[in-house]
């Protein structure tokens, strides 16, 4: 799916998840592992198109957080092994 994105979107995601992965790599110092990062950033990345009840929003947020955590933890494989060279 990543390869089907427009190039500008792919570059943006690659940089975003490169930064998040870098932060996660220092979780021993900053306490921000992939799970914590995902909980913080997921609600700002994807949301339901129309207002729903609190239960549906909670389920949706958990799904997005799981996706973001997966992308952080696997960013090298998803966006290229040289993601660390962005820094």
C-alpha cells in the first residue's frame, strides 16, 4: 500500500515515522516507546469522517493507535532500511 501513495505523501510519512522511530529508539531515556507515541499522535492522524458516539470513537482511536504503533516499530521495513539516514 505504501508504494501506491503519491510521492509527496510517501516522503512525508517516511520523515514522520523516521522521527517517531528515532524517538522510540531512545525510550530508555524519554519513556516514549512505540505504544506511548502511538497513543499521543494517533488521534491527530486519522479520525472518523462524521461525528459518532464515544464508544465508536474510542474503538476507532484504538485501531488507529495500533496501526501507528505498528508503523513506528516496523518503519525500517516499511519505509526503507535507511530511514535512520534522515538524521
